[in-house]
C-alpha cells in the first residue's frame, strides 16, 4: 500500500507540470493587459511600458515561465501584480470561508443523500421513490445561483430568519458563523444531494438481486439490516466514487456560491484575479485546485480497499 501511494504521488508531478504549462500559456495568450488595468485609462505608452517592465511582462513568454517555475520549486507562488501581496498569503487569508463552506456542504450532502438513496431503492416504484427521484431531477435542473437567490429571497428577505450575505469566522461566535453558512451550504449541496441520491439508489437496486441478499433475508434478518449491513456496504464503491467526484466538483460550485453570497473565500479570489488579469494569483489558485483534485482521487482509490476487500494494490 505504501509503495502504491508513493507511486501515485510521484505520478502526479508530471500532471501538475502539464497543468502549469497549459494554464501559463492560456493566460498569456488570451487578450488583455494587466498593466493597462493597473495604470488606468489615462495612462501614456511610456507609463504602460514602465509598468510592464516592473512586472516582468516585457520578457519573452518562455523567460517568464522559467522564472515562475524556478520560484515554484522553492515554494514561492509569486506576488500579486496588483496588491504586491505574496500569493500564498492571499490564499491562506481566503482559505477559511472556502473550507467552512466545502466541509459543511460535504457533511450535509452525505447525511441527506445516502439515506434518501437507500429509501428510494427500498421503496422502488412506490410514491416515495418517485418523490425522491423527482427531487433529484429538480436538483439537477436548477443552477446553483438560482437556488441561492431563491433561498435568499424566502429565508433572508421574506422571512428574515437568516442574513442575506456575508461571512463571520468561527472566532466571532458559533451562532454568527453558522447563520451565514446555512444558505450557501443549502444552495451548493442541492445538486450533489441529487447526484449522490440517484447513484446510491441505482447501486443498491443493482445489488439487491444478488444471492447474498436473498441468503440474508432467508436467515431472517430484518430489512433494515439487509439494506445497511449488506446492500449498502457492497454498493459502496460506486457511491464513494461519485462522492469523490462531487467533492472535486465543489471547486466550480464554490466560485458561483461565494459570489452569490458575498463570501470572501477562494472562489471570490478567483473571480477577482481573473477580472484583474492577476497572473500569479490565477496560476497559484489553479495549481492548488489541481493538487486538491488529485489528492481526492487518491483518497477515493484507497477507500475502495476499505469497502471491497477484493481490491488490492
């Protein structure tokens, strides 16, 4: 197992390097000039040239790339072109809201989606199954930002139960922290609850016809024990896979959700950096997201051996 983990981690290095090359090239080849954004509309050509020289943008693209990779190998993601703040410090300062939103979304999704999928499979073809699957279709059909605005309208504006937008750290008090996470978490988790519930249902229905399920029932086990101890455990591999995919997909969902609810997290930082053409910040964030995605895939692969002992690495 240790050898497998080490091999997988080593295999991620070329992937990360390819991601770095692609992102660096795309950012440099797309239209737009960060020097013009910094200087403003009234800047002269000489002023723009001085700003480009100070930021190193007057160098050839390959030279800029070599300099950036050299810093990256020393753990330096560079400095923001606009604020002059180290990118690592900017990421660290915005990490809290994103982690809080991601963790609360994952926990809520798993707690709701897996029981819904199990119940739908148990009541296959009945009204309860149709109701849960209708909810799943609805969850897929409505974009996250629409769900977010609907939640704001009903629970924040009409009922005045929760704050409209904003974020409070845990140090400001658990109640204030939780109140500002409820609506973003509900909005972001809607699509993932729908996805995982559907996969859980189909996976359990698939194993319910196996011989060991009939044997468990023949031994007199209660239906709850058959579903939870036998069916769900043996259907866990595809469920874990789709949970891992959902966690990785949170990256795109976080960008939209943080913009809707005005959360000062990494998603908002992505939007701000893209609009400002802040190359070092964009590159640092994409590298971070790529590493997270790769690590999630590794964890999912390792969890396969927990739920299915037949899998060995």
